[in-house]
C-alpha cells in the first residue's frame, strides 16, 4: 500500500502515522517526509505491507485520524494501476517513447487510449494496434465541441491521468480546472524563454549554451503549472538548429517519462504553485 498525505505541520505527525500502521499489523517498507517551513505544510509518503489487514477498515480508520489533523491524503494498493490517456499531435517522439516504456513494463499503467488531432496514419510507424485510438480534429471554430468530446472520453474511459505528449493544443481554463493535478504536459524550457514557432531555431540564433525541457501540471496559466521534473543539456557553437531539435527530443522524452513514473508511483504532491516530489 502507498499512503500520501499533506497537512499543516505540527509535532507528532510521523509518530501518529507510524503508530497507526503498527497497531494494525502493517510493516513500513519506505517512508519519506518534508516539512516546508515557508508554508508551514507537512508532506509524507509511506509504502507499507498490509498483508492480513482489513483494508476497508484501514481506510476508514485513517480517515478518522486524518480529519482533526486537516490532512489531504490518498491510500492506494500499489498493485492497482492508474489509467492514462495519451494525447499527441504531429510530433510523436514522446508518444512513441511512453508506449515503448509501457510495453516493456517500465511504466506501470493501463493506457486508456491515444487521442490526437491528427489521423491514425500519422503514427503508422508506431505500433498502436492494441490501443484505442481517437481522432479528434480541432479548429478555432470547433475547439469547444472538441474539448467536450475529449472530456466525455476521459469520463467514459475512467481516465485517472492525462498526458500531453507534445499535444500542440492549448486546453481551455475550464478543462484545465477539471483536470487539476491529473494532467501532465511537456515543453521545451530555455534561458531566455523562446515562445512561438521553432523555439530551437530561436535558441540557436541567440547562441544559448543550455537547452532543456520541463514536465509540469497543466493549469489555466499557459506553461505556468507546478513543475514536476526538468533536465538540461549543454550545447555549443558547433550545434546546428537540427542538432538542437534532435537533442531536444531526447530531453523531452526522458523528462516526461520520469515525471509520469513519479506520478504513477504517487511520488508527486501538490504544494500550492509548486510540487513536492519524493524521488526514488
């Protein structure tokens, strides 16, 4: 079982949680905690063996413990897999990477489907044969209707997590709000920031020395959501714009995969506009 919690910090939280699990015959396998002294919030992730314990009673009893402490908490059987909906556009490197990692068992999830604003032929070189594919084209005039179809699909497929695997459409404020803490995006991140078309070409023109990528939760503020994972790579004057694009694809793939794995393993806790990530 995996228990995650956050609450206003006070003395004795770790002791109370540990005693609660001990008294019910549970064995703690891993525990991580963080006290944010700036916000006064406490965060904790506990992995424990609950063999022999009444799990329904465990959940009910912990709710009684959590309420007076004003805890936000989750309790999940680690064997239960999240259902993940993958959204992609013309750039397919992140989609291909996530499907590959899923096939080899690196990402413990169930893929609820693949959604794209491009037809299935766009991904002819990726094996999506055993996955449900949904073509939801969108224009400026049909964006509202397309998002309504997307939200309906999320509900029908019982999707837990939505991943924008280089899905080049901006979600509306309304849909972003419905998916708060459940939708992960990947995008390039540079110093300085290059927005709009051909960001790697803009970076090359400015002679940057680092390129990078960020995976973050989607909010109504474009590319301003809580960051889950980031990475960078050094480049030099010898690199062409095409080199930057190639290296950028590699960074985006690994950053998104790490962020998704952290989320699948309940390692990411929201902390206002930031996240607490209990890495392994």
